[in-house]
């Protein structure tokens, strides 16, 4: 039991923190909750306060060797244990090993006659007894405001609550106190005036029929913390918070390259392909060949024996493998030997956070060298443009920090501005490949060009893209006024120029090399 | 009742209106504080004045902290009427006699009348 000497000593002591063991929360708080101090956890009903608090204790006991006490005012120990059976907290085991104690305090709802002076020493005695019986370092009080409904003398209550927090600080236990969120205050009875070290607020709202949960560190005295709202999920490991990104742009620029899997495309990218660790966007209308480009890259990566994660939002795995087989791309063997890992999900099945969290989880689990998301525009169903952009920023940032190459496909609506994706993440993208459908003389052909590619002298030509039985071919641009000539027009042109008819779709006489522009 | 208790009995020859059965009262205190001593004194007086048959048991939570959890005691002092049923709880140092009697169901809440409810 250590006492806090921060006030008595003049020297600056770093704030000590206790890791929560809750994924993402330790990053948001830069190390956990203040050790030996109380933290208020506020939120409306059903926000997840009890869950977070219990997880704090369970992880503390299991991972950090800190036993805990859970003081419940609203649920009996049996009810609590029942509520948490589907999660991996192992509460019964911890209780049996005396690492966790659940204490239920029942407050008489009916008016108890108050016949004179009293104090809440009974509460203190119970708490002290509970803490001593397991040697607790962590305490949860859920919820302190229940005291207000049981006792009517507010002056005594406030005095005793102050005494309680002093007692907890002296006991050196890291405490979470839950509070019901009031309309204007963080807690219904203004608890935050007593606890000023750390305040965390949970929120649960339903937007467009999709429910989202958010967490925000409103206050954390003495430390730099993320002040944004961070989405979180409740799943069988308990709560997971979407991790924050680095506070600065500190990524080192990668210098190694990797082939796109399409030799003709590599040729448009200085002959070397993409930069490793960069972010590539392939945008185009429906059916323009985005998935094919993505699949070529996936195969290339897997073929080298590197792990690739392919997140598909539009087609099932078997659809993709079947479609790719028709252009000569065999993905099946790589799926079988697990170098290529597919994750297919309906975008509308879950909220945006759930998808992104799942992607994060898969990344943690698989440590892929390459991540493909096809398409990212489907995530628009999950939230507003601002939210998507910010979520994507975090994901991209996370990937760059890990030097993981990312390829996203993006669907544009027909007739729209090709060079603008709905999500507006263009500034985060290093290489942007645009696919266009071009209608000329009664045919629709696919055109492809590199809109930008940072750090390399990429081609600026619009070339024709063909899906052949042997994969994607990109034909070099021909001379002429038009960027892309339809096959028949090229045919005619060749006829005009050479006076001969060449069979099939052969490349014409050596084209004048296209202009090459260096774009930053 | 399990566990040894420190009993104090009082003069039972008061003739205030009859109640059926003995009153078993338990007073929870936390150490020998002024509040505890006041409560004990007040309790003694009220019982002698209004209750013909009673037993008082004083439990010091500092000596037996596990009883705080077992009997769900938060406020101190707390007086519990164990018999006759139903169980009644009163908190405070028992200075307000009227409230004590109401709490023990010896007097109806609204009126100032004497005698059993």
C-alpha cells in the first residue's frame, strides 16, 4: 500500500498508471487509469459501465496480479455472474482463488427512519474488510449514486462520500466509480466534484438503425490523452476500443517496391510496381476491373509466401475465386495454405466500428504484409462521410506505422466525376489508379491510368485494360488524339497507316513513348 | 441467534399498553464513539419508557466487521428490530424519540397519539 506523496514532495513525480488490460483503452489513456486514485465512469443505462468496470477487475487479477473488489449496489453477485458467463472473464475461478470479491450492498428502498446523527461507517467497515480479505489493489463501486436514493440527508451523504474517496486514496487502491449520466452533469448528483483525477464517459446511440458505442476521456489530470470519441465494441472478450493513431506523422517512408502482380501495370509504375507500406486506391465504376486488380496483387503477395488479408464487402469468397479463375487467376491454393486470408462480410450487417475493429483484430492476429479492402465505399452505409474518413485515417495510419501495404478499391457511380471518390480520402493515398469505361464507336472498353503515385515517375497515359484468360493485360497507348482508341478504331487506324490489315488485336508499330510526368 | 452476545436486560415491570411478544432489538455501532454511547443511552430510555418486554443486543462492527456485510449495515448507528416480525431498521443516534417509535411500529406515523399502534 503506497501513499501518494505528490503533494508533500516538491519533486515532480510521474503519474503512475494502472493498465486496464482492455484493448485500445490503454492506448487512449496512454498507460491506463491513475494508480491509487478514483476514476469516474459515466454513461446512460446500458452503455457498458458495469462491463468495463468488471473487465478492469478481471484483467487486473488475471494479467497484472492485482486482486479486486466489486461493490455492487444494484445487482446481486449471482446476477452479475450470470450476466458475464458469455464473456471470458473467468469470474468464478477468480473468486475461488480469492483474486476477486463481489460484495452486494442492499439499500432499503423504503424510507428508513432517520432518528438523529449518523454516518456511513458501516460502508467503510465493509469495504475495508472486503479489500483486506483478498488484498485488493483495484476496487469498483457500481454505482455510488445508489446511496443517494437510500439516504435522504444530503449533507451527511456528501460528507461521507468525501470521506470515502479519502479512504480509497489512503488504501492505495485504483478505483472505478460508475455514475449515471445526468442531463447536464456527468453524474446525476454531481459526483464529479469529488473525483477530479480522471473522468471517462460512455455513449451509446443508434444512427440510421445501426447502433454505435463511443468512449471519451473527458478529463485526465496530469497526462496527455486522446480527447476524441473512440468507438468501441462489446464482444466475447469484453470491451474493445478502436485504438488511436500516432499523434504525429512519424512514419518512415518505405523504399522497397513490390510488383502489383500485373507486369503491364508495373510498367506504368516505373517498371517496379507499388512502394511497400504505401496505400493504393483503385477506383472505378461497377465492372471496371477493380476486384481483378486487387486479386492480382493478392495472388502476387501470396505467391511470394507473404501473408495477405483480403477483406471483401461485396462478393463471397467463392464468387471471387470463381470470377478470378475465369481470367486465369488461381487463388484457391493460397487460400488453402493460408497465405491468403479472406474475410467476407455484408457491409450492412454491422456498424462501421464493428467492421473496422474486426479488420484491426485480423491484422493483429495474422500480421499480414498486405491488406486489401474491396470495396471501402461499402462502409458508407455505416456512418457519415466525416466518420468514415476519420476511421479510415486511423486504419491507414495504423497500417503505415506497421509498414503494411494497403490496397483499397472504391466504387464510383457511373457518370460521376471519376477523380473524386465519395469518401474523400485522396490525400491519404499514395498511389491512385483510376479505371474508366470509355464508349467509342459502339463499344465499351476499359481504360486505366495512374492518377497519382507519390515518389515515382509514373505514366500519365490512359491505356486500355483487357481482362483476358491469362489475366489482366494493359495495352500501351497508341498514337492519336484520343487517349484510348476502341479496338475497331485502332484497327482502322492501323489500316490507314500501314495499308495492311493485321490480324487480331496486335500491338501496332512501335508507339511514340508517352509523356512521363513526375508527380510528387 | 448464533454467536455470544452482550445482553443487557432492563426492568420489565412497566405497564404501558400491551404488545404481543418480546421486542428483540439489535444496535449496531462502530466503536465507542460519542454517537454510539448516545444511541445506547437513548435506546435504553425509550425501551424502558415504551416497551414492556425487550432485549437489547449491541454489536460493535469494529470487532465483527463481517456482520456489516452479513446483515447489510451501512449507516451507523443502526437499530434493527428483529422481533416481532417484520424486521425494521432505523438509523441515527435515536435522539428523535417520535421517529424511533414510528420506526419500531409502536406509533402510527401521522398522529401524536400514545400507545400501541
